[in-house]
């Protein structure tokens, strides 16, 4: 067994063996079943997409990354609706309550991008404010390559932009190694998700209900999209500088500076220059990767004020 295979297996086993990182309940906990009932469905050419569409006014799309889903934004939907937005929160294909067709190429970043455009066309929305997180950045840059004039405002939350800012925790080869890693996500889900949020937040324990929303889809075997990401996008990030330089979209950055996977300092000058971001629209928080969980109020304030 080569070193890469050994390290990958040890990484999975270390996640499985971690102690629980959870509190029993939190005030105003939402159950995953309640969230699911609020979702609508769109039959895309590739499979059914589950999504939230709530409110009236300026459309605002909140895009998750991996291995999360629209559940990531559950605490932000109603407050943003109250601010006058029409909030759209999809579960991308292969995540959350959306279908998970077998195969891997269907989960390529370009295909994800096309489905974002398809969903918004289905909803009759031609122009919208856009918020992205984590791998949602890849899908957004690919979408903007196809349709650069769709966004009125862009909010970047700890997301993939340039390779210098991305330090993936796991790189795996296609085949047995990748399948072993995905086995961990399917069968030891609770421990892996608790570890993920322990390392991705600063002293912010998750409740039983919160963890359930992240683990339920993975326990159903929705890991092909993860496999596609970890075996391709963690090895080589495309150079999106030409795309970024071509855009003329008001852009803000909200970044948790304690994130060890997605780094701001190593790419900030290039990002600011290429997207022509005003200094007043850069918000650096002493938080970690999952700002939606530990900096909800800050996100609501920054996004609410910026995106109209």
C-alpha cells in the first residue's frame, strides 16, 4: 500500500474515532423534517432538485458547498425574508434532499453550474443576488463563465477562488481509496460530521437536531458527488482569473480568518484586484469555516445591507 493510500485511510479512521462534539438541544432548534416539508421540487434534466423559495422582493440565492446542503442556511432564511428578500436555497444534485443519480460525471462542476441556471430559469428569475460558500465557489465561477450577467450582487463566504487559497484536507485517487473514504461518510456519519464542525468552528458545539440535518442525507448514501469532488477538484483548481477580471458585479467578502482549509491571506491581493472589491466590502471575522453556524447575525447584517 502506498503512502497516499495509507494516509487517506488513517485520515478517515481518525475522524471515525473522534469523541462526540454535540449538545442535546438549542433554543429554536429546527428539525430536519420541518426543513424538508418547506422545500419545493424541480425536475431538472439530471434529477429532482429540492429547494426553498420563500418571500418576495429581490431574489437572493444562498449556495452551499460540500458535504453540506441548503440546511446550512436554515437559520438565515426567515430573517432575510423579513428584510424583504425572496430567498432561494437549493440542495444541489447529490446533496441534501435532492436526488442522487448513480455515476460521477453528472456531478462535475460545470454540470452543477448549468443546474443553477436551470433552477433560476424555472423560477422565472433572470437576475439575482448571490451568496456562495465552500465548493459553491467552483460552481459559481463555472456558472459565470456561461452566463456572466446574471448576478446583481455577489457575496463570497470562505469559498474556493484560487489554488493558493485552498488547502484541501483530503486528496484521493479514483478507485478503492476514494471508496473507502466515502464508506466512512456513509457508515460513520455522526462522528465524521461532528469532527468536521469541531474543526470548522471555534468552540461552537452543534445540537442533536443540527447534526441530524447534515448527517441524514449522507446516511442515505449520497456520496457520489463527494467522490467526484475529492478525486478531481482537490487536485487542480482551474485558474479563474480571466473570469473574475471580466466581471462587473458589486462584490463583498465575508471571511472567517481561522479557517485552515480556505485561506484569505494567501490570495487576498489577487482576489481584491481581480474583482475590484472595495475595502469597505471586505469583512474579516475571527471565526472559522462555517460562518453560517457561528456568525449568523453578522452574515445577516452584511448580506442584508449589501445585496439589494
